[in-house]
């Protein structure tokens, strides 16, 4: 039997995703309440990122491997697509999202985190 994805370094991932859930959720809430009309796409994407982070926090905590893999894949695709689009079409993203410029506003952690998460989860076979 192998260790659960929620043990060892998995606990650090849970903590980071929990922190990002709070940060992205608070950011999105403030943006949506205060100035949604200025950049509805960007602020909606920040809320989506927060939802993904919440799902990943729960999936990793519960050891739900499949849900974690799906969430990590969504996060990685989101960071790559939104990161690229935000650099190519700045007019479409007048305000930053969590994943803009590959997570530059968060020290590029949103770009690195799903890669680390995928490595961790895939490393643990059932």
C-alpha cells in the first residue's frame, strides 16, 4: 500500500492551495463587488481560479486522486491559456487575473504549482 496524496509533501500542497483559495477568493470578491463593470472577464476568471483552488484543496485533503488530477489539469491549462492570452491581447485583460502573465502577480506560483501537484499525485499509485 502506498501513502496517501495528503501525507508528507502533500500536506504542504494542501496548505498552499488553501492559502491560494483564500487569496484568489478574496481578490475575486473584492473585484466583483467593487468594479465588476471595469473588467468582467478578468474578475470572473479570478473567481473561477478561486473555485479551482478550493476544489484542489479539498481533493488533496481527502486524497481524491482523480479529482485532484482533473483539477490540476484544469489549473495548468488555465494558467497557460490565460497567461498567453493576457500577454497577446492586453485589451481583453485590462485588469489582471490570478493567472494573468502566468501568475506574475503571485510570483509565478500559479504556473509552478500545478506541475508540482501533478508530479506529486502521479507519483503515488493506488
